[in-house]
């Protein structure tokens, strides 16, 4: 049985123009959940798939002005 991990998306602590990386093996699901969390925090954000330190994941960036 597969168990979903809960990810904390630190939108409230992320200043505009800053980014954070979430390593994952399910990037599409993580991207969707992270952008939904941003929406709930009333934050404008973008997400990009990538590799950081050899780990696959999603880079979330908080847009300036929102």
C-alpha cells in the first residue's frame, strides 16, 4: 500500500522573488499540490521541474508583487 507524504510548502516564510526546492519522485503531483498551497496562501507562484544536488524535484518561486 502506497502512502502519500505530506509536504510543508513554506509560502508564508518565502519572500517575493525567492525560491525553494522540493525533492520528489512524483513531480507533477508535487507541482500541483505546491501551487494549490500557494493559492490558499494568496501567493502568486511559478513552479519548474529540475534537478538539484542530483535529486529530481520541483523548484517553486514566489513572484514579486504578490
